[in-house]
C-alpha cells in the first residue's frame, strides 16, 4: 500500500539525489534504468531523517526479537548507525550495532568487525540500501558463518527492486527459503512507479511514459518467473 509516509520517502530520496534515473549497472551485472545510491546522503539532517525511516520500518516489522543491527561496509555503516540512533531516540530501543571492515585488521584489536561483537544467541538484522539479486546479503551472511549460535533473520532496505535472484523465484522468496531471512523494504519499485509516473516533482517528471515502459520491460526480463 502506497502510504503518505512512503510517498514522503520517495521524495526524500529524489531530493537527496539518491534515487536516480538513467543508465546504470547493478552489482549483479544487470543494466538498469534506475539506481539507488545511498552514498549520496551527505548531511547530518539527511542522516537523521534517513534513520527515522529505517527505524520506523524496523519498529513496524520487528518490534521485538532483534538484538543487533549489522551494516555491511561501506554504505550500510551509516544506515545501521542512524537507524540505531533513531530507534533509541524515538522508540526507546537501545540496540547495539556493528559493521565489517573490507580488509581484516592485523594490528591493534584486529579482526574484521567493528562495534558490538555478536554473541551466541544474538538475532541480527542486516541494514542495507537495496536488494536486487541478493548478492550483497549472501556476502554478509558468510561473515557470520563461523561465529556459532547466532541468527541473521531479517534484512531492512530502502528499496526492493522486486527482481529474481539466482533462480526463477523472487530474491525475497529465495532468501527466505535458503536462509530464513525476511526482507522488509521501506518502499518497492512498484510503489515508486505508481507514485512518480507522470507526476511532476519540483518541476520535473522523473518517470514519463517512455521511462515507465523501459522500467516495465526491465521488470519483465529480471522479475520473478515463479
């Protein structure tokens, strides 16, 4: 359902030049007409507001049970930090957070994790920017495989691109079936299409009929087949 909060979030991404339209290549190698680059958030006000959107999504879908937020390096780091801060500020939930290094540190405290050190029994939610084919999620899961009795149960993202993973089903169904992970997007690409199609935002129409046709063709090619 396209709520007012979701419409507000779409406009927020546009104003920060995070939601872009043109020609891009995803991490999974797919040529796409739109791209979500959370690396374009660059101010304290944007970080605080972004954290509020993520925290609201977490509070709505995961009101209890989660004991730690994980932000994959690099873009996931500010997402996890801002979400954790907003959860405490707005909901009184003081969840620890952690993130990884791209390269293992061989001096000082060493290791590849920074922040909270997950313990046996922890239930972790990954905080990411988008989910496409699930490539980045699987990389994150591999980081926790050797840590023993802890669970990664959820993924919170800005946008669900509503594409298939490595099989014919959707990435969401694949992650759920293979790893027991539920995916909670703030918005989906279908909601973006519905809201922006032929709508003028700050003097510009981002999705006209031609762009909509290209995006629909992309979803027909890369969307789930089952």
